[in-house]
């Protein structure tokens, strides 16, 4: 599961900026079994040091001790195996668990499948692809009535098209 990516160099001693998808952002530094990958090839990664820096996260990875070595990391993704993630709490979901689920309206009409999730600030949004693409806010109880991972479906109260 992808947790972030290396976005830029930071300084001259091998530090890099990390764009983190975790909440809070600096949580990406705490995962055991962190992996770094590019083009589907993943290798273990060890954070020597890291911290929040303004709205970003900066990190120093073992084996990347100077700016030139760290430059090779730019654009690489950071992730972990799914089984290394903590189980989400009640009513919480990892986005990757929602991708591919069928979205079904209250009246039983299937709208399509969740192709991706977007973070908009106000609330998360499901990008649902069916006979047309729909953007449906992921708002529990108001719009998202039920999420059933075992059945592979999300039930919604959605009439706007």
C-alpha cells in the first residue's frame, strides 16, 4: 500500500522531502517494514531520521548520505505491505480497500465502481466510473449509507446527475 512519495531534495546531506498520504503526515516515518519503490520494484527502506517541517515531512534514509545519492530517490514511492498496516477503526477505511467496490444507489441501481478517491479538504470524494463518471462525496450517513467490504459494495443516497 502506497503511503507517500519522495518529492524533492532537502539540503546537502542526503535529506529529502516526502509527500505523505498518511494522517498525520509525519506518521509515515513510524511504519515498520517501510518500502521504497519505482516501477513496481520495491526494496526495504530505513528512516535514519525524520520530522515534520512546516507542511512537509523531511527524512534521511539509510544508505543515502549525500545530496547526489538522495537525488536518485526523487519520484520514488514509499509504502508498506497491507498486512503491516494497523486495522482501521469502526467506520474508517483505507482508500485502497474502497477502490474497486460497486456503488449502488438506495433504489438498487448500480452507478459503477470506485476508480479512485480524492481528498478535497471539505470531505473525501469517490470517483465512480460506470456508464459515466460521477464524483460522489464520501459523507457517512448523509450520502454513504453503508460500506460492505465483504460484499464489495458501497450503498449511497445519490440522485444528482
